[in-house]
C-alpha cells in the first residue's frame, strides 16, 4: 500500500507539495490551495478505471504490436557543438554551464 | 573528513559473516550510441558528438542499436543467464543535469538476461557467483564541477556539462547476494570484477578500462551474525575506480560496519563514496526523501523479442570460457599451476598473452609483468593496465636482452625511461647509453685492469678455483657500469688466466 | 475575399500545374490575408514571410525549368507550434520554450520542405497540447472565425482557425485525444488523425508518446488526403512508425461510395451530454448515408465509458515524464528563484518550471507524477493501460459488425471563452468522443456536418476505421462531404461570417 505520500490516501495539500517536489515545480501557497481539490475531483472521476481493470486483463503499453525495431551500428554526423549550445542559457568551455548541483554521487 | 572507527579485520570476521553484492556497469564499444547514430569515441571535444536524440531535445525519439542488443545477449549467455523471450525498456524518472531527458531509458522489471552464474577462482578455492540480471541502459553526460576543492561537487560554484557520453550503451550486471566468502570477501570481490573484465574482453564488447570509466563498479556490503542469520543492512559504495579499490573498499566497509554493530549501533542504509587517497568511505548526500523513480514501460521503443535462432547464433560466437582459455594458455606456455594463478591473480593474463604475442618468451613475459612492472604499479597505486608501458614495449625490451645488447639490470633503467615517457626502448638505450659493451678489445682491456688490481683473486683462478673469478667479474662490471655481459666477461677472465 | 485564398489546395495545385498561377502569387495572397485578419484571430504565433516566399519562388523556378514537382508543391501550409522547425521559433504554446530556435526539422517538416510547400508560419495551440480550447496557450487564445467570442477548439485551435479563415489552405495539427478532430468540428473544417504510427512522430514535441499523431487540417477531404499521403509512411527515426506504405487515400476519396458499406453508430458516443443541434445534424448524416446505400446499425462499445478516465491517467503520466526535460539547463527559459542568493541547479529548475508552465500543464504533471508514483501505479496508470486493452477489444468487436464507426466528433459546438476554464473536468468532456480512437490507435476523421439550429455554429461528424484502414475514413468522409455539399448547395464554410481585419 502506498506509504510514500504523507496522507497515504486521499490527495491532500501536503501530498500535492510532495508531488511538486518530485516534479521539480515550485508551487505557490495559492496554487497548492486550489490544486489539491481540483486534482481530487479529477482523481475521483478517473478512479473508476479500477472497476473494470481486473487481474486477467493484460495492460497495453504500445497500441500497435511492433517488436524488434532496430538500427544498425552506423555512425552519422549529428549536431555541431555550436548548434548544440546555441540555445543554452549559459556556456563555458564549450559546455553547458549549470548552477551548482547539490548532487548525489558522481 | 575523519575516518570512522574501525574494528580490525580479524575481529570483524570473528564476529560477523560478510555478504556482498556487486553491480558492474560496462560501456559497450559499439561505434554508435544506444539510441542514435552519434560516435562513441573517447576524448572528443565537448559536445561535439551529440544530436537531438542524445541531447534530449524536444521532439527527438530513440532507435535501438542492434549491436548493443547482441552484446547484451552475449554477455548474458557468457554468464549462463536465461535470455528473456520478450522484454521492454522502461523510463527511470529523476532530475539530474547530466541526464538530458531527466529520465534514463533503462530496463526495470524485464531485464534482457537473468538468473545466471559464473565461477571465480581465488587461490585454491572456486566461488560460484550467482547473477541476478543483465540489463541495457544508456550512459549520462559528464559534469565538471568548478570552484570546489578537488573538482568534487562539494563547494563547487557551478558545473559544466558535456553530453558526448550521454547515450553511450551501458550494460548493468548485478549479482545476487554473494555469501560464503568469509574472510576472503574483499579478495573474492576483486577477483569477480577481474574475472568479469576478462570475460568482457574476451567477448570483445568493451574496452573495460576502469580508469576511463568503461567499467564501473558499485560494491554493496553487509554483515550478519552468522552464516544462517538473516541479512544485515547493506551499504552501497560508489567511486570504486580500480580493482584494487574494490578489494580495499569492501574490506573497509566490513571493518566500519563491524565497529558500528559492535558498538550497539545500527548500520545506516545509504550510498557511500570511496576515497582511494585516504582509504575510507564517506556517506553520500543524505536525501530527505528516497527517490521515487516512477518506472513505466518506454512507449517510444518497441519491445524486444529475440528469437531462438538469433540467440543460438550469438551463442555460437562466444569465445571459449576463461577456464578453458587459461588451461590452453597454461599448456602452451608451459607454466605451472602456481605460475598461472599468479598471472591471473595479478590481472596480467591479457598483458602476458599480448607480450608473448609480440615475440617475448612466456617466462620472460611473466617475469617482467609480475616482478618489475607489478612493483612499479604498486608504488604508483595503479593497475598494471594503467602503466604507460605496453606489451609491445615489454617484448622489445626482452628482445634487446635476447640479442645481448642489454642485460636484466640495464633493462630496469629502460623501464624507468619507458615509464617516464622517454620514447621507445631502442631510443632510451641510445639516449641513456645503456648498451652493453661488446667490443672485445675494450672488454679485454677492462679485464686486464681488473686482473692487475686483484692479484689475489687472479692467482686463485689460475690455481683452478673458477669461483674466485667472481671478484674479478664484479670489478669489471663496476668499471663498465654494468654495461657488459657478465657471462662474456667471465669467459674472458678464465681464458686469460688459464694456463 | 480574393478567390485565391478561397481555393482548395487541390485546385491551387492544379492551377499551378496549368501555369495559371504561381506559388509566389498564392503565398503572397495568404500572407496578405494573414496580415489582414490575424490581428483579430491570433491563429499564428510566428509568420515567416521571407522563408515562405523563398520556397515559393524556388518551386516556381523548378516548374518553369520543367522539373517534376510533388503534387502539393507550392501550396502554402501552416504548422502547429508543437512541431519542431529548424530555424523557426517553436514554443509549443508555452513560455518555457520562448525564444527556442530548434537546430533540426521534424521528419514531417523535412517532407514538406522536400515537396516544396511554402511554410507560412507556426500556429497557436494549448500549451504543450493540453487542452480543448486553445485558452491554455501562454500567448493568448486563438478565436473562432465563426464567432470571435468563442473558442476554435483545441489543442490545435490555431491551425483550424487559420484554415477556416482562409489564412492557409492547409495546416498540420497533432491529435492526442482529439486535438485535430475537435477543432475541425467546431470550425467547420476537416481534420484527420492517422492510425498510430502512420505518420512519423520524430520532431513532434511529445505530450503522450503512445497517443500522439500528426495529421492534416484542411477545408476539404481531398485536400486532407493529399496532405496525409505526403506526410505519412515509415520513418527509421521513429521506432513506433509503421513499416508500411500509406494507404491510397486520394484514390479512396475519388472512389467515394458507400453502397453496401456497414456503418456502425456507437451507442456510447451520443445521447445525453451531446448538444441537441449536434445530435440533429448527426442524425441527418446517418439518414443521408442510409439513402446512399450504407447499412447502418447500432453497435455498443461499453468500455468507451471508461475511456476518458483511462486517458486522463495515461496522458498525464506520459506527459509528466516527457516534460521533465524542460529544466532550464540546456535551452529555453531559465529563471532564478526569488530571494535566493547563489541558487542550486535544483532550485533553478523548480523556479523555472513554476514560471514557465501554465496551470493546466502543472495540473497534469502533478496528476501524472501521482499516477506513476510507487504504491499508486497499479491502481492508476497500470489500470488505465488495462482499460486500453478493453477499449481495443471493443473496437475489434465493433469492427466485426461494421466497416466504419460513426459518432458526433464533439459533444457541443464552440463554447464561449472562459465558460469551462474553472472546471477542468467539464473541459475534459469535450474530448469524450475522440479519445477512444487515440487509446486504441485507430484512424479517425472529422468532417463538417452542418450548423446547430440553436446557435448557428458548426458541428462535425467523426468516422473511425480499424488500424491501418485510413483509406476507409477518407472514403466515407468524402461521401458525407459530397452529400452535404450537394444538399447545401455549397460548402459549410461558405456560410461563415466574413472575417475582415478590424485593425
């Protein structure tokens, strides 16, 4: 059973805050206030899928049955470094400059 | 960072039974990346080997590299795994600047190969390591952390990201818990990774150069109260960048965890970072909330269903297993079991093989790698394969000895020169003037001088005590600064002093 | 209004082929029309006059030199801003991509360029294709040419408005839950969603990877067929693209005939919740088809009642993952957090995404993150994927009984701006008839079915066919179009109020 969300059940303001953290979006207090009930309503309507989704029904992850779609191991030119960096907010030493990473393990 | 309290290794093993887990990531040596046609060559200018797909640009889509799949299947077969009849890729969702899509295309509950095993020999014993899974994923970009000490994340002001490496095919090999190693745990861990390296080399799927990152290892360790006790809490140690580090890190964690437990504490389940310079592990950043990867099947890639014919075709391409290869080489080289074990244990099998291939005699190849070069590698704290001396050069040095142009002692100076990057063995001999003097006249003159300076020894030789020639030989060698063939000198002395 | 801009793409192509008109003339006429009316309609986010005219000239020169050119060469086209165009700004209707100039072309754009269609510009859309009204565009809504106080549909309202107001004879749209078909219905135009995999997705900024398809937006079924044939076919850069040639769609349009065809009216896609005028026009179409020789029966697809629910779990889940790449590190908006000295990358990401994404996008990302999160996967995303299987089975059973299925395209005509903004679920209901086709991957087309009596606004009828049988939707769509044009004595669009610039 879901233990990760603070409420462990119906979607509360704290749950939404937790999810926003996972999704890396800073929600304002006002947004948290009005999002939680909106999401709860949506979730109620969509929860009805559980009514018909029984164990013996297989899930469909790909609408059309394709398999073994491969490419051969050939090299083709891609973007130049200039093209790759053209839209970068900041560039240094031909690399994408990003703010300090709090980071886990390297 | 201060080191944690440690229990002695013996104490730790007296009280606890170690359980290991090893996760090895292998970068494949395919020409192109996993999901796009960008080149994979190491060391290119930053961001010069990227395209919309591996840069994660909006709208780009992945297409799977068939050779990477073949390599994954071959690795699975070489590890005696079952190959999945059908499997899919999955998205592992988390945010990190070196991941262009902020999800990694990987495999979750459907690895391409699973439930295998491999056998690792350590001294007299053989350990059977169970393999949990082999799966495919893509590598991330590389970050340079600017402004902090030692280029690490802590204290960095910002980071610079290069995506050349993003999208290179990665195979992850995960063992099941490794039990029953007892005190040999660190050595078994190292031997397993060494063995895996050899296996992957023989398959030709990767360069497996730990120093270049094409082979990476995370070492998991935990302690339990006895061989039948339930598993303890394990830690995962990253930044284990060499075979040596595998052994040292495992050993350290055993000692550290033992101290914690003996003290009445509990081992924290965490990821730790190995520091090769100080020989300790430190905790990684503690996360307030465990990452929820929200895995789901990758909709942009079709499922893979390798048919039996293809798998069997790949099975037929497997090289002989390491055990059989070793037996064959041992017979060819005329080595004893002990010799062979020494070579394998030193991780020098491929190097010795290549040196022999370049013309050196087996005994000579073994000698140089296991004595002189092993000593130097140890001094510098690197693996044999990382020394700037290669099998070709070792063979060249031996060839110089074989043709009498230098001797063993002079060869050591040649190795000094090779390690210092002074050029080829030939060039170093010339530059440093290491050539053995073979001019008979010069040698004869030096012998005469030695005889004159050591009348006592000379008399003894004349009297038939050939052994006394040693002092005379020594005198000549000293004058020649070692640049003479001692055997030739001895012959000359005996000839001159014979009745 | 100048005849040039009223002409269909097929007629323009024929005129150019006959040497009666040049592409430059046609393109200039469209550009003039855009300048005249788009201030009011706001269909375009970016207009590329120079680029379009350069292509037009190139095509005219080629034709003059006697070179063979593609069927639609020289016919101007507008492209929904979700499609990546090299050198042209591509925003996806979002602030987070403001100023982004892609360094590459989508495969469908490459095909358009190779065929010599002048690209007039990029059209407006709901942000990241999430919406049914284009009110969620970060750049302001587009307006319905039939009534400037009403929505043009969404998410592809810009393309539909552009075509409906004669600013372009053709446009590209994308359809994830109805974003081509529903705007077509409420603007009196034609829009088709191909079989999933029928048209390449390489270069379509992904919303829901397993649902998205690009398709044609046009004023006639023939035009849509010609464009669809140009766009479709296998793409080695898209692993989900079908390895099969596009069916003969233009032939299907020209062969338009329904004698003996079995037509299934889907019980679950009609009735309560569908506006009276929409149903009335639909019933008339059914009558016309019957008179033309079709065998019309009712079919039931009981799991269609769960389609909306499944869709609003699958789409946000895939979208939450697809939109993670917008993080201020490599392109697009970068916004530092307020009042934080020396922010971390993580903080900049979160602040940027907060500033750059609109409400609907945030709503769906949070929803998707929830539906995928550990502990909830089975109940939500996992279950929704099972409902998908059930819907595919319903379609399969229905297609045993009928060659094509029929329904109204959308439950209502164009509503007024603001009417459904505060009620997300009410907004989602606009897609109730179009969503099942996306979940199953089957093709669908919307053709105009007339004006609703109560408000005089356009309605549309939807034709669905089995996967890979796109020719069938064009065949039946063409029949319906022909029968109605005959009955009306002209096209529906001919009755639209004229839009002239008020600037």
